[in-house]
């Protein structure tokens, strides 16, 4: 399987990282030269000249600075009022510090980050505004490109997302052009950072630029575009593609507003965050007409992606704005076979909430067009699986969803849908269905970039200033949207209760709340202004204001980092949230002080064990939250350091650099697996002995891996055979046929051959007897949990030649077995004919022992084998309607049992569940037949094969793929020298793999001189296919060749 580095990644997100702002770049320069970072400049009389940082201009002997709270006292009554354009930063109203040196001309600037400005005219204010006090960070940021973008946008913008004016203008004149508008006039425009893009996603992608060299962003500009003429749009398309690797999606303003402001913000956003409104209050949630525009926007995205798609691209769809997009892409012939991943950055609710949506079916089916659906936490992934199972009645498994029927569930009409439905791919998908992986991929921050940013002099200056301003006080910092979901009102009410309950802290603790942008209606629903006014009216003095409320456009990112650095606590009280990445930023900014984090237990961040060292709160519990504030402010330094260390260890592990590769690699792997299953078996050639025998005869040595069950031994899995096995421990189900043993013996007698039998059976019983009868054959038992090495001929003492059983999971914790058996016994009582089969290191639950649905079903003992062990008489049985109903019930019970085991025990003990048509297997994670074969091929492995050195594994880049950490007594299988594994020029080793484990066959294909034969009777990546009942005959033929 190729790496994602070899593919171009198309990243679809509602907003592009960059946008277009009308007007000349600000401030305009004659040659539009980009000023390098080492040249902070000031403009005096039209001439660029270097200027000292403002914080170095302060003269000694100046009077003390007045408190910032006095400057902000007017905000106590109306804290939510949007600030006027070009308002100075709240931290810069200190005349003595901000005063320029004599002879220097101050330059007013709007209060924004170094990245962009949101002034209406797209440029800096004129010198006529110089009467205002300049921003202290001006000398650092003028003309500088921003090196770090926060996870939430902190540049200036209007309080409500509107597309009626340009959002931002760049301080860095990266591109200035002129384009014609719809009225025929020519207007200058330039490219600037988009203040509305998904900052966390952009940071994550930027952090792995070296590993993601080919990428293409697809999204909207986030500004009014109806006035852009055709020529201007063509010019923008060209420049955005060349300079930003971006392709804009052009959407009419009215259509976008209806989609974004109505459906996304008033329907999807509340639903995904458990805020279902009462029907009498609003009909928008239940009877939203804006879904038509939502679907239209998704279709426009699909059209742009299809137009730009090239074979081999990976399509990555992001967030709830584009939930229909995966199915729209899957339904088009050009992208029907493309790898598609969907990642939801926000929370996903339980099925009881999501089912309230009138368009629930379309949204779920839209997402299921992807190969992989990713979530921030295991809880959100579980909610999604359960929702799909209960609403769409699809089979839900811990690994994902088995989708039945057509892949094009979103009715879009048009020729594209008709063409797909008439195509061979559409017909095949409708008949066979497909599997969709569901995974958990927690997002993190770019720790290295944040550390670089917080070490800058500008940040250190603000740290000093804030410490001087609030000397002797405790600071609690928060940063949230003002809607009701972020729980800002709950936070402030808890702070009010804290002040009332602990009067000794009155006048000594300040809550600084930074408010992020949201819609006007959401701000009103948040209901924050009245409680802020009440607290400040009750506890303020001439020198003290308990709550300082700042809009995000009033604080630069450097000032925000300074706040995080000097804070005594950071407080998040969200009523529901995906991943609160601002808590990660706070932890890293507290590297020196190591103070407390107060975190809502309803955030996705808290679901990870690394964040359990915070002070967890229930935002609905005002008293409990107030108590947590008190504990956070009064705990000892030793406790604070211990808690911080746990938080820090998690943050530096769950990084943006880990998020991107894990998601894209899993997406590509899932697509490869799904694509192999969708291959028409008739396209795979049957095994040609005429071509295999010459290669077999002339090879110097041969390494042969062959499945036992369903291949060498087609077992009788009928109900009667199982009952006989359960009673006596004997019978055709547990006794290996004599013909199989004889063929293995003859193959092993050839000194060139090394035979390995792969099985899912336990050691005791059939495999133990096989080892006694044919000691020179190696055996892998319980799907890789045990390996028996071969007895090498020519040794006098059979016990001294390495023929022994090796426990590959000796160091693992098997405390999960007891609870797992209890769960399975519960479902066994409610599923007629089912029973639990306990093994040494794994457990099998056989939920169906009646007639099978077909002759091609999954083997009960193998991870991916697809040949069901049934006798011919059972194969001929036609299932009656009652059998079909019973089987449907059994499969539904099996899905529930798997989900219950995985959710309660899987993450805690590191388990995986391998589903079959009639049973499923529970065993430790990172253990499989593939890992067992890895130990055989690797020279440092506990079951090292003498012929493994000639297999050519060391010539590939796949070593790490073969050598996961498995916690065995032998330790990690990787890390050894590979020099002995390369074939010499004069001899070759034939690697022959026969079986139905598709993952193993794909990995064997990576080896030199490998021949893979699939017995699965379905699509495969193997070079050959073979009916399982012909395997013994083929081996018999090969055994006669000397």
C-alpha cells in the first residue's frame, strides 16, 4: 500500500485558508515589496524606515500606568456591544508606554493580529486618525506575515458573520490585482488570510507541509461575491491556484446565507451539540426550507472537486457544512472509485437527538459515501454507529458500518445521477453494498509553532505588562463563543457564586473573558450581558472590576498568549464541544507557572485520560463549578506541577503532526481494503500451475504459508457437528482429516520447503495433535497469539532444535475475559442456538449455527477468511423465511454485542473484534496472522525462519508495517538488522501464500518472488484465485516435485 505522501490531497472545507479583499493591499507600496521579518518598519513622510519596538521606547521615571480595568469600566454595562471599526487594543490605552520617541510619527492601526485587518476599506486608517493611541504591537507586526494561526480566529471581524463586505485585508501585500465587477468597473483586490477558515485544520495541514507536498484546498472565499464579474473570477481562480493551492467555490450570496446562517447555524449546529429547541419556539429546526440551499451548496462543492480531480487523489471532506458531499462524489463516475474521507470536527449527539432532524436520512447517507468517517472521540464515533444502526437499520460494527443498497442516496437529479445509476459500477454497488470504516482521530495543536510564537519579544513584553497591571491578583481566563452551547453564562454565574461564597477573594480575582464571533441570534440566546452587568455592579470598586469582557477583535494573538501565560486558571464550561484546542494552547503557555485547568466534562478533550488531571466540572452545577474555581486557585505548587505534567504529556503526544498522517493513512488503507472487496472475482485469474511449477522447481528455497480452516480443512460447521463437538470434544469439527496431515508431511519432507500452517484454533486439541504428527511444520495458532517453531531435521534431540510453542501475548492483561464472557452470556440467553467458545487468549461467539445465507461467507475462525466451513448438504439447503428472520435477529444481536464489548472493554484493554458471517472473534489488539508472519520473516523475531533472510523483506519500506509492538515476551519484533534478509544473487526464495486473509496476502505481495493465492471467492489483491476444495490437490502436485 502506497503512502499518502505519494498522493495529492484535496481538502474540502467550507472556507478557504485565504480569501480575496477588495482594495489595494494595506498600506500600498509602489512596488508591493514584501518586507522580511527582520525589517520592522514605520512610515514617516512616506519613507520606510526601521523603528525600535514600542516597548523599548518607554522612558525611565514615568509615572505608574493606570489599570486596564479603568479603561474597560465602560464595558461593564454593555459588554456584548460590537466595537466600532479601528478601535485600539484594550491593552494599549496606556499613553506613557505607547508614546513614540521624539521625532517619530505614530501610526494608528486597527486592533487585529499580524495576519489581517478587517477595516472596511481594506487598508490601514489614514494619518488623520493618529490622535488615537497606537497599538503597542504595531512595531512587531507591521507588514509581517503571521507565522502561527490560532485554533480559533482572533482577527478583527464583525460580530455577526456577514457576506456583505470584505472581511479582511492583508498586512502583507502578497498579491494586488485589478478585476472587473458586474457593473463593468475595475476594482483592485488582493489575497489575504481568511478569518473564517477552520484554524485548527489549517494549522494541522501547515504543520506537515513536508509530508504533504501535494494538496489542493476547495472552499468559499467567505465574502460577498455576487459583484465579481466573470473576468475577475477567472483572475482570482488563476491566482488562488498558483499562489495558494486553492480553488474557490462560487456560490450566490443568498444561497450561501440560507445554507450557512439558517441550516448550518440554526439546525445542524444546535442538533450536533444537544440543543434541540422546543417546537413552539421555532419551526426552523423541524421544517427548515434551507436544506434545499444546503444541498445545492454541497452540489457546487462536488462539481468543483470533480472538475479538479485526478486519478490517485485523496479527497478529504471536513465538517458538518458538507455532510452530503461524500455521497455526491461517490455517485459520480469520475470519483466513484476515489478514496474519500470525512472528518467531523464538532461533536456528534446520541441517536435520540439526531433522530429529531427531518432530513436525518439524507445527512447520514451522505456521510456514508466516504471510505472513512472520523471523529474526535470514541463517544462521538459510537453515537454515529448507533444512530446509523437505529435510523437506517444498517449493520453497525466497532470498525464501521455495513452499507446496504445504493451508494448514491442523496437525490440530486440530473444527468450525473442517471449516468451513475446506469453504469456498471452503480449496479454493482447497489447489489453488493459496501463497508465504511469509522475511526477516532483526536486533533491537536502544532506545539513547536506555538512555542516559537510565545518566545517572541512581543509576547514577553505583554506578559510583563499584565503582571505589573495585576500584581497581587489572580487571573482566570476564558475564550469562547457567546452562544448558549459554549456555556459562558454558566461560567460567569459560577464565578459570581465563587465571589459570594468566598468574600476574601473579592477584589483579588479577575475573570477575563475573550468572546469569539458568532451570529447575532446566538449571542442573544447566550444571555451573557445581564449577568456580567449584575456582577460588575455588585462587586466593582474604583480600582477593581471582577469581569473584564473583550471581543476577540480587540486582542491580538500575542496578547492572547500573554494572557494564557500569566493566568492562574483557564476555564472552559462548554455544554457540549468537540475538541477544545484552546486548552492545549493554555497548557503549553503554562510551561513556567504550571497553573490549573478547569474543564467541562462535556468537552471532547476531557474524554482523554491525559486531561483527567484538570479540575473537571459540570457546567450545570453552579456550586460545584465555584468549588472547582476555589480549588484551582488555592492548590499547592506541588499539586499544580503534577497536574500540569500530566496535561503536558498528553498535549505533546496528541499533536497536529500526528493527526494528519493517522487520518490520511487510515483513509487510504480503508479505501484499498474496500476496493479489493469490490473487485470482480472473475477478473482475478485462476491459479495457473503451468506458470507456478517452473518457478517452484527452480527456487533455491521455498517459504509456504497456508490457511488451515477453510483451505486445507473445510470443516463441518452445521449445528449437529457443533453440538457433537461441544459434548465430546471430538467429531469432524475438531479432527483434522488424515489426507491433510499426509499432504503436509510430504511437503515438509522436501528440504527446500518450510511449511507454516495458519489457524485460528486454540493450541490444545487439533493443533496439538497436528504438531505431534508433523513436527517439521510450523504452526500459528489463535490468529497469531501462539507460534510453534519447526523441528529442523537432522537433530538427534527434538527438544533442543527450537521446536516449541511461543506465547506472543504473555505480557498482556487478560482481565477483560471475565467481563467479556458475562456480556456474551447475556446475549447468548437471548439468541437461540448461539454459544460462547472460550480459548486461551481469545473468545469466539457463534451467534448462528443454522443454514447459511450463501456458500461464500466469512470463516468463523479466521480474521478475514471468506470460505464458510460447511458441509455440502448444508450448502444445498435453501433458507426458509423463518430462518431468514432468525438469522436477521441473530446478526442484530451480534452487532449489539460487538458494540457493547468494544465500548466497555475495547479501549481500556486494547481489544479488537473480527466479525464473521456466523460468529465474531475477540482478541488482543496488534495481534494477527500478519504479525505472526512478521516474526517468522524477521531475523530478530522470536520465531525467526532460517529462510526468512532470503525473502527480500528488507528490500522494502514495509518493515514497520510488519513489526508492530505486541507486548510479547520476546519484545518488539522490529529494530533488528536486516542485512541477513536480502537474497543473494545466486539463489532465490519463493514465498507462497495460500489463504483468505486479504491483509496478509497484500503484505506478502510486497515481498520479492512472492506468489499469492486467494481462496476467498471474492475480490482480492492476490495474483491468483483458487477454490478452497482444490488446495489439497495443488499441494499434492507440488509435493511430487523434487
